């Protein structure tokens, strides 16, 4: 590689890393316009380890709204490290380690939930700007109260529906 090619490669790697840093900062601050700007118009999403649902393909606006609704009620703090970025022309693959902390006052269990893992994301350069085209959230372990984030678990939802159904309501 020439020095110019090396510099270009380092610059592209820095741009991809910046997309992930913007992505995390947007999650933490609730800047959903910035979050959306990190994504291509259509993306593949693999959050199966977190949600139990298989990978999907979805419009970025719909995914951004999901993120806003899913995380809007908790305080968030994401830290990213150990960036490993592979550039191939207008495409890139990046593994980014993450610690995602979530906090919400509760009287039912711990007020914190922390995920330790990584993103294994795909990127594409579109009109000179790097965008996430595949968002894959993986984790090694989770500490704390899972219920802070996932009220949509089908088994939990079915159980809550029977526990909190109208027939069980106390009438005064």
C-alpha cells in the first residue's frame, strides 16, 4: 500500500468508528434524529439475543421509533471500545465492544440493567457518508433487572394478561 492508500484506509476506519460513537451518543441523549442519521434507509437488525425475535429487515424510521419507545423510559449510558473495522471499498464490517447501562427507578427489583457484549455491524458508504446497513447486537452476559427494558416478552405478556385481566380486578 502506498502512504496515500494507508491514510485513506485510516480515515475511512475513523469515519466508521465515528458512526458508532454517534450511534451510542444518540442513544444516551435521546437524539433520535442523530440516531436515524447513522442508519441506511433500510437495515437488517439482529437483536435476537435481547428480544427473542429473529433477524428482521426494516425501514430505519420504524427501527428508530422502536428504539425511542423501548429506551425512552430508562436512562442510558453506552460505552464502546475494541473497534475492529475491516474496509472493503464502499463496504465495511465492524465489531465494537459495548457496555450498555440502563437505569430506571423501580420498587420491583434492581434499578439497573447492564449488557456486556458487542455489535457486529455492516456499513455502506452512501453519497460519501458511512451508514449502518446491518445492526447486530450480541452480548456475553447481562447483569441486573431485565424487566427494565423488555416488557414485550411473549411469555411475560401472556402471564401479565392473565394476572391483570378484568376478572381479577378488585371491585369496590
